[in-house]
């Protein structure tokens, strides 16, 4: 059985409060400076905690993207498109003829190919989405990847007015929104 009593704890707390009160009264002219310092330290701590959480969340999302399945990545991209003011965003059927997602923005109907890759995305991704545009009645083509595109893919995209979103632009899309 414990020999520690609650009355001893209350007496100790009361003594601490008296000491703190006395010190505050004797240094009341400096108390406002102390309050500013405490407020500054609290604000800095809050900003630091927010920054750490933001950075951890960003790395968790980016690491998660690289481990998603293709279908999970398509759903994730569809959500990002909605956040970027795309309307009528929908995934196409399993045999999609090169267009994974269809969405509309500013009166333009987009056919979007989504590629979650660990290596370079080749020109075939651009060929597929450009070919599938007419099947779905789309006006413009876009390929979005978590990786990077080959030089040939960039060249083919320029020639066919196809927008390419690589890893760098994709990270901007997640951070800033509205880059499309």
C-alpha cells in the first residue's frame, strides 16, 4: 500500500503556486516581456509542428503513390482532377482504348491516360491516348505519370498537342492545385 497521501500533494501544489505568484509580483514590470517570449516560443513551436506534419504527410502520399496499383492510381488521379475543377470526371471501362479517365474543363473534353511506372514512360502511352480520343469523343489528350517521359514521348506529344504531366508537374498538381 502506498504511503503517499493526497494532502501532501495538495500542499506541494499550493506552495509552488505561492512561489510563482510571489515571483510574478516582484517582477511584474518584466512580466509583459516574459509573456511575449512565451507567446513567441508557443507560436514557433506551432509552426514547427505544422511544418513537420505537412512534410511527413507529403512524403507518405508520394511514397504511397509509388506503391499503388494501376487502378488505385487512376482513382487517385480522378480525385486530383476533380480538385482542379474538372467536371464529369469518370473512369472508362476495363478495355479503355488508351483513355483511362474522361473529364471536362473550360468546355474542353479531355481523354487522359494514367501511367504509374517506375521507369520511363514511352511514346506508346501518347500513341494510345491520341488514338482513343475519337472513340470517346474527346477534344484533347493528356498523359499523367508518377515517373518521367522519354524524349520520343515528348516529341510525339508536342506533334499531337498532347499534354504530358511528369513527376515534377504531378507533385505541383498535388501541392498547388490548378496547374492544368
